[in-house]
C-alpha cells in the first residue's frame, strides 16, 4: 500500500498522478468497451494560476491546488477518478457519464467553484470535455479532443467549458495563419542560407501580423533543428540595461547547463556580472567591462551554435530595445567569425523611423534582410473571415471589412467582435446571419477604435486607469489596491479587462503600467 501511494498518488494534492493514468487508462477504456458503457474525460485548468504564484508565492499556490483538488473530489462521485495531470491541470474520468450529462456536471462545478475561496482567494476555472464513444474510441484521440476543448474554453475567454464543435462562436484569432506563404518561405530560406550570423528585420504597422508570422516560422518543421529564443520588449524593458541579452544568456544556460564552462574564466566572469548564477555571492552588479562582455557573448554564441545547436533569436517589438543590447549586437555582427545564428527583429513601422534600430541596420552590410509586412489582401481577408465564423460569409460583408480594416487582421478581428456584440452579425441557432444594414457606427482608424474602447469602459475601470496615468510609474496590485480602495478580487478582473483591451501591460516583475 505504501508503495502504491508513492508511485501513483500526487503527494501535494492526494489526487492520482500521471503514472496512474498511463498505467490504467487502457484497462479503463477496455472495461467500458466490454460492458458497452459510456465515459467522459474532463480536463480542468485554473485560470491565470501562474498569477497566483507570482502574486502570493508558491506556498499559497500549493495551498490553492490542495484545496482545489479537495473541492473537485467532493464534487465528483466516489467512483470517479481524479488525476493531477500537470501543474494546475486536473483530469477527471467520469464512468457511465455521457457527453451531455458531463457538460451539466462540469458547468455546475465551475459555478460552485466561483462561490467559494481557495486559500482565501477566488478563482475561476476552464474545462474541456470529451466522451467515449461519442467523440473517439481510443485514448490518444480522447485526450487530443479534451485538450482541444479546453483550448476553446481558454480562447473564448476562460471560466467556461469549451465545446468541441465550437458552434455559434467566432474563433479569434484563427488557428491557422492566413496567407504569408511567401514571407514564410523567404524567412526560412534566409535563416538557412548560410552558417553565418544573420539579421532579419520585419517592419509593419501595429496589428498587421509581425508576431504571428515569426511564431509561425519558429514552429515550422523545417526549422526543427534550431533552438529558438524569444524576447518580447516593452516600454519598461527599454530602461533595463541588456534586458534581452540577460534573458538570452539564461536561456542558453538552461538549455545546456555546461555551455558556460566552455568559456575562458575571464570572459565567464563578465557574463556572471549580468546574470549571477543562483546561490552565488555575486549579488550586486559589478562594474562590467563592456568589451570583455561583448567578446564573451560573441564567444558564447559561437560555442553554443557549434556545439549545441544553431539558434534563432527573436526580438519582438524591437523598437523598444535598450541601446546597450543593440550596441552589443552590432559588435557581434561586425566580427568575421560569429556563430551560426539568426536574429529576427520585429518592430512597428510607426516607431522605427529614425531610431536606434535604423542606425544599427545602417551599419550592417552582410547577411541582412528587411521585410516590410503589408496588410492582407481581400482574398486573404475573406479566408480569414471564413475561418473565424466557420462558414461561408457574404461578399458584401468581406467588402465592408476590407474597406474598414484595410486588410489589417487585428482591426478586422476588432470589427468582427464589435459586430457580433452589437448583434449586426448573429447566430440564428444554426448558422451566422449578416445584417445588410449595419446599425453600427464603425470606427475607421485605430485611433477611433481606441476611443470606442474607452467608451466601453465602466466607471471603476476608468477610475483605475486614471490613477495609473496620474501615478505614471508601474504599480503592483498592493499599491493599486491602496490607491483605489478596491479589493484584489475586484481589482483583478478590472486589470484583466484593461490588459485585454491593450490599455495596460505588465512588466517582468508583474507590475502594471499604462
Ligand atoms: N496572417 C494571419 N492570419 C491569421 N491571423 C493573423 C495573421 N496575422 C495576424 N493575425 C492575428 O492578428 C492579430 C495581430 O497580429 P500580431 O502578429 O500580434 O500583429 P503585430 O505583431 O504586427 O502587431 C493577432 O491576433 C494575430 O493572431
Ligand atoms: Mg507584435
């Protein structure tokens, strides 16, 4: 018994662990098959769980998990199986329960969950369901479907059960990228064109699809053999000296923990000044010998790409790069023997006009490419719209969208969301209907969109935004709670909404800024 516990029980929550699932699932399914019974698989996932860990620490996070597991156990029948599948993912196997019953059960669980506290905190949960034999008759497919269903739930706003058919809901953004075939091919060819260091600069207006394009490239099977490092910059990282470089070093060291030892000690010590290894005595930042540091990074990239793997470095929203990082990169690119890596910058055309990056690229001659990313064409926008609605759409609607968005997918998505909210596009129970005469004042520019978004804010949200604007610096929830006299549980949904609308962002430390 003791050893069963050790092998099959998750010690934190007391639920079964994944080893149990792996061991038993074939048998469970076979029994259902033999007895001609139904069964449903449910995956629960706590929304924004990482935030709990970040805000309150892991001890509180663990307590939430414990209490949540207990809550699930209490909500299920004695014969049901509860498995802790991953960090905050719990999988339940409900025997003798078909899909429609499972849906009712899970919806009730999600409702009850909101009525109580876990480690004194309020949480919401997303869930996915797949059923045997309705959806699939083998575990692999059942799991794929429960995962997909959970994904729909997350994509559609969390705090819900994802429905597999996804009927009556727009899917934004689309699962598959639309168009960009030439760009993808061009970028892959460029990355593979030589074994030397190279830089690619993607510029385009906000929302045109720069990030999406690069993500597609990074996930492309043709670039499977590359390690990929991504760094997303923002106004607050701009003031952190060497921000993306520090992240890069951490990434490389994590991927291959012995790589740093390949460097001569004198160079290594410079790198340690940027990123002190854990448990080291080098707490404070020493004076950095810039050129030694540059040399160290160059060496690190060279050794890494020779001995471990070629590398793609993606620096997103690169118009916010700090000048030290840029200087370092130009140093590396000027040397003859840099390693086999590609740096991809994506930056907004509005911000790139006469800034650092332009100057940087002015200095480069070799192995450099620039792609100006243009909005989608009308045919592509039509494809995108069909994917969003999961059905054919009338031409007049596509014309209208194209006219208003100019083919910018972000604006197109915003418009579609507004039109479904206003009821100008609605679900009649079987398919989407598109009203011909829109009773909807459509903003024609991003600026107007922003104004429309502001108009949609509630009093409390506006209030919070005002406080933040006046305060001017990043604020954490504690401070914000003091300033506004709002409690955490009121504040967090407000912050989520403001963040979703793009009014505020969060920095690496979890503080919010306007
Ligand atoms: N080619 C595309 N096909 C489908 N969706 C797209 C495409 N390009 C962009 N999107 C979507 O449009 C939105 C804005 O794109 P994003 O890449 O974030 O823009 P940018 O980085 O240029 O500001 C995202 O939701 C993204 O998924
Ligand atoms: Mg982007």
